[in-house]
């Protein structure tokens, strides 16, 4: 397997004049971008950074950030990206945990870096400084890393504890990108909207996959629906790879029309489940050649792929080309204790995958919880149907046990999403003295829909009584993470006024 620096160099030699990256007025061919990356790599080397050092980044999806990512791959530096919304204490944590040797930031993170105690002792580079460096000239950079070197360390979101570092080698990163190209049927020269952040596995995969096919990576520093629509139309974007929330915002924007996105032929989503209602609308609006549900994680990029997402709503499909998966009985740590067909259990993935990580960074406690018998226990619940397709039903921690029955929030959300009066919905279990927990739906509504309307819809849809929400809570917004993941824990912890619906058994 090639290291990523050599991989990028091969792309330059194959397609020197192809448009590689676009960011506002910046438009660089692969040869021009390689010149910029070479200048940046030379400057980084002069600071004393050495192969294997971690560098902390806190930047949006701008060409300077993408260029830094490639320069680090040539030098064998380990890119350790943080959310560009990170606070000073989060930057301190990242520096200390990764033993970072330099910090890279932009205007949006400048204040947090200034307030960071540990950042003051490290070399610091602003995005503007990187742009200035890349105006200079330097000899063509030669890769010094190899495929076994660390390439990247992503941090998983921490909810009840500190985030966990997920270190990944060059070979795993490139294998994930090759799988992404194959599983999404990308052609040579595809044009990708680079909006998923480069601190997230989806963003990094889009960047690397684009280079493999001589494609164009169009930077959108932060998601703005109007700007996204402009870029899709102006740059003739051919594929979108987004989280469901961003698709929702796109098709519901007042400036959206099918004509403006006519260049898009392939849709892909990951990061969260997509409701049946949104699936249907996207399929009817875009009429894509391919509509991929990609199920994976930072730890192992691909678990499963469903290439006809709208044809079988809710299906996550079957194992990716580099993977083997199983569903084991809930609570089991034995990878051979498989759940029956149709039985809900925990989804596990084989650690032999070319795309897999090898364990968490300095977190033996996390390894002990997640790694068993050569398998990664995802913490996700799901089931395999009679056709052999996987359905992801949620997180094990999100499962609602009400009156002794297991209820998947995803199933209830998909049902409610099909009502025309529901713009967005999230379902959680809240404590109840009689039932243990009750099913509660938080709904951002469209129009004057009532709780009774939604309860009638659930009944008419055939949703089992014990799965029907006992309360409906109408809210102005559904809480989400910066990359669009639903934050159920905030709904569970919050104080809301619920519209009760008629009691049912």
C-alpha cells in the first residue's frame, strides 16, 4: 500500500493539469497545488518538526487546511484536527493528550488559541501565514513517510468522558479512500463539495478520494445553504457526501430547485440515520444514478454499504469491500454468539479490515470495552433481515425499554417523518414511574399539526402501540452536533413542556 504522499504525487503525475482544488478565487491544478504543498512542507521542516510528531489543527474547510493535510502526509507528521469551534480548554486537552508539537489556527479559532495555556509554548501558524508561505518556491517535496506511519488522529465525540483519540495509519487512510471511490462508483474527474469538516472522517475521506480520481475538491469552509447551492450550480458539483441534516437543510431552503442541482448524479450520506420522508424527497428531487447509505465510524471507515438507499429505506446494506460484520446478542462480548435473523443485537466489525484502526490513543480502558476477540464492538444496535441486509436501529445506550418492550427511536422517527406536518423529529425515552421509560417525540413542525394528528398518523401507519409516543413535544429546533448528529442526550436532560396524547396500552 502506498503512503499518502506518494499517492498524491502519483495523482500529480497522472493529471497535472486537472483542476484539483477550488476555494473562492483560488483555483489550482494538481501541479500548481503540488508546488504550494512543497513550499509549505519545506517551511514546516525548517521549524524542526520531525516524522511522527503530532500537529494540532483547528481550521475550517479552506484550501490552506487541505494543503496542510497533504504537506503533513509527505513529512510523516500526524494531523490531529479539532473542531474549529473548540474552546481553549479543548485545545489544551488536545495538545496534552497528543503531545502536539505545533498548532495551526484561523480567525475563528484565534481567540481560543490565544487563551490556551499550552499553545503558548508551541510554534503557531495562522491560515494567513500558511497562505503567505505557499507564495514562495521550494524544491518538489519527496515523501519521507511510509504506509505504516501514522497519518491522522481523529477525536471521537466525548459525551460522559473526554474524547478518545483514534490514530490511523497511511495504509488505513488510503484503503478507506479507495473503498470510498469504489463503493460510490466515482468516475475520473468527479467534482466534490468539500463541506464535511476535515476534523471528521467523512471530510478527510472526501479529500483523499478526490485526489485518487483526479477530481476537484470545492471548499466550503462552513455549511451555508445558499452558498452550497451557489457552488453546486457554478462548479457543476457531481457528487454530494453529507450527513442527513445538511441534505434536509438543502432541499428545504427557499432558494433550492432541482434545476440548480442538476449536475449532481450521486448522493451519499453517513453519520446518522436518514428518515424515510427525507429519503423519499431526495430521491424524487435529485433522481440520482446512485444513492448510497454509508455506515461506518472513525475507528473503521466502512462497516456496510447500501447503494440503493431509497429502494430499501432504513437498510444499511451489506459489508463493505474491506469488511466483515456480525450482529451479536445484546450484552455479549463473544463475537461468535450471533443474534438470530431479525433479532436486535450489537453490531461488531472485524479488526482485520484494511480500513481499521488498531486501538485508541493511550486509552486501554476504551480498548478493553470495545475490542474483543479481534472484533470491534461498535456500541450500535441493529438486526439482519431475511435478505441479509443490516438495519441499524440506534445506539445501545439510546434503546428505550418501556414496559419490558424494546423500542428503537429510529423506527419511530422514520414513521413520524412521513407526516407532512413534521419538519424534523427526534425520539427519546424519558423516565416514568409506571413504564420505566416512555417514548417521547420532539418535533419541529411545519404548519399547525397537533399531537393528536401525529398520534393518529402513527396508528394509521401500523406502528405498534407500545412504540407510539406517549408524549409529543413541539420545539423550535432539534439539538445537533456541529456535523449534524442528533444529540439525544440534550433532549433527555432538558426541561420541556409536553403535549400529552391520549393514553394507550
